[in-house]
C-alpha cells in the first residue's frame, strides 16, 4: 500500500477525471477514481480517502447523495464538490470547485490540507 494520502474522485467524464488525477498526483496523492457514486460507495471498505472530489451530476445515485455518504463514512475527509451547477445548489462541503476546473484553484485547496 502506498504511503501517499488517497484522493477519491467521483466523476463520470473521463476528461475531467484525467485532469483531476493529474493535478492530484502532482500534489502527492494516490487517486482512486470512480465513474459513478455506486462504484465509489462499493469501494468504501477498501479505501480511506483524505480528500474527495465529487461531481454532482452523476448517473444513478446523485452526487449530492454520494457527498452525504462520504461525509457519513469518512467525517475527516476534506470534501470538494465540483459541478457546472450554480454554487448555491451545492450541498454542504469543505470547498467548491466550479467547472470548468482550474488547476490553480484545486492546488490552492489541497495545499491548505494538513497531511
């Protein structure tokens, strides 16, 4: 198992997942990516994320429900919500990362974390 902290990315766009993976890995994270909430939730027994980036518009279980379950299961996880929706529609999270994602914004959020 890697000594690097784990980032959970829940994103159905392969391009957005690749972008997030690249930025997270540059910041020293190992990345577990899930294309939907069901896959992320199924992995809960095998992962302990330090940070999670969750898209709100997902197929199947909604991103908002995924956020709720992550918060419930991993209360110390730094939770970042990402979406094209208006920020007023975001569920409660530690940070908001509106799309299009800007790498400098994500890096700024990550660098505030104590690892």
